[in-house]
C-alpha cells in the first residue's frame, strides 16, 4: 500500500511561526560512536536498561514480553493509558515524569510538539535509517518535513464500509458504491424496517468526522507566506456536512450512539444498524464483541463522491520519543523493532487489530489470508486498496486538539437539533484561527 507521494508536512514552516524547535541528540552507529551533532549522547548505555512505554493497544503487553525475552539487557515496562491517553501524557510531561516512549496519534503530533513534548532522534543513525521501512506519508507525519525524527509510525487507519450483507440481501437492497447510492439504500432499508438504520453518526468523535472530510479532499490547513492558511470551512467540508445533515434529518442514521460503546454493540446485536463506516483497525472490534454475527459481515470500499474514488484515513498512531528519556539509543532500538519486526507486527495485528505502517507488515501472512469472522473474505485487500487512494497532501494543524473539541461540541449541538453540521464546520474554523492567535502562530482564513 506504499504511496509514491509524500504527504506535505507543514509543521516545519510553522516552527518559524511560534512553534518550539526541539533539541536533537547526537547520532550513533551500531558500535555506539557519536557524531556530536547536537551535544546529547546517543551511545548505548553501560549496563542494563529499563524503558517505559505507554500505549493504548490491547495485547501490547504480550508484544513487549516477546522483546523482553529476546533482549535481557534492555527491558521494557508497558502501561496501558487508554482511559485518558493525552490527559495522562500531559500530566506526566508537566511533572517531568514522561515515559521514554508513548503512543501518539498522527493528528496529535503537531499539538504536542508545540509543547516541547518530544526529543528529536534524527541524529541517531538507526532512527533515520528506518525511514525506508515505512509507507512514505506516515514517515513524513513523524518527521515534520524531514526536520527530525520525533516518532516512528506504528499503524494506519484506511477506511472502508463494513456491511451486514445478510440484511441487504433480506431486503433486496444493493450494496452502495457511491454516497448517493448509500443515501438511497439507507432510505430503502429504513422503509422496509422502521427499526433499522443505515449507520450511526457519533457527534463526539471528531477524528471519525475528519476522516470523512479527508476522503472528500477537504484540506483543512495549508502554509504559505509565513502563515498558516486555515481552510477547515471549505466547500468540500460543507458538502460532507450537508450530506450527513440530510441523513440525520431523514432519521435514517442514529445520533444517540458512541463508537465502541455498549449501546453501539447492543444496537448491532439487535439488527438495528446495517453498516459501519470504519477503519482497518476496527475489524477486530466486531469480531471480538459480536461473535454471533460471524459470517454476516462483508467489508467493501468506502462509498465515493465521484469518479476519482478517493478514500480517507481515520486514526492510526506513532510511537513517539518523549522528552526527558535518558536512553535514546535503546529507545530507537526498541521502537524500530516494535514497528518493523514481523513477529511483533503479527502479534499487534492479531491481538490489537493494528494495520501496520511498515511496508513489510503488509506482507504478513495474516494480511494475505481470509478472515473467518468475515466469511473468509480477504478483507485486508480492501484496506490495502483504500490506503493507496488516500489523499497524501492532507495535513493537520498545530492546534488540532483544540479544534477537534470545538468541532465535537458543535456537532453535538447540531445532532440535538441546535444548528446544523455546517455550523459546526464554521465553529471549527473559528476555533482554529483563535487557538493559533492565542499561541502567537500566524494564521489567516484560506481560500
């Protein structure tokens, strides 16, 4: 699924507009020699080392156990922070007790970088050498335009459509290939069974909604003339918002469910929802929580807006080098193994549902075989094709977390009947401009 176009990373330019440029470290080859590029040591530690690695991935403790068994002198302690990922990291950074490594989503990297949360590992030769092992657009996310290496890509979230094919067959409705067909199918299914909705719209999940915008080439940010160009409120964004507003108004999608909630699974279990617009990592979510629906699900390409057939990405994470680590050499060693070693990648996919960012990960046997839960369909072929169709020029802004919170608040109001989803787009645009101004980051409304 490797892309030939490297995603434009604009944070490098933003560094001159108020973003803190982080100090680097000196590099080291396998013998531990240092080139003194930035004054910090990247040489191997003398004696045994213990690293702290915080993440949110189910089963990651078993992956770490495999490393620990193979590397007795570099032991890793893992902590699951899924209950409050960024709150936990933020508190640790303030207290000066951040772990050596932490899982950070692509969209959070620019925001945390403005807080000097990372250490640059680019002078460590093993870190820069890892670049060729990853899908190009994922590496450009972690390097901020080749200015450093602040994280190693872990997984991606190419999107597709999960379909209860038995329900479509029952009501003689064709599986949609375009968003226009998706709307028509939603109306037919709901007419056939008033308790059946096409899907659900979670107003409290900005990341999911951003994936929908991404698919429609709704570029949210650009950079030119020493300023950020904020284009969150664009014609493409409003097209997506107006589309889902109509589905909500027609009551063919629900707005009372949250992704991954008990209520969501209950609705699917009761055959009340026919599809799920999700990412590659979601395949294990249904498998593990709805075992009685094995064989009833099919995964097909995401409905498209037109002939270009583009796709979107929802989620995916990196493993970042956190500020304050005393063992950068060992952190690079473990981080590279974690995200490129075939045995590690296989476990991460099996236990945590991760879709690897490493190019070698796409050749894992598990990703070439049919998945029993999905009727032995080779579902990862669908996600691999989706990944090839993602707009690689899409970029995140330096205050994305604040913008996402504003977007969610406005989406929730719209879902409750107070305003529209297009109003939420406008609110997110205003939040982006204000948050950048508050941090002295030059920005203007783009065209």
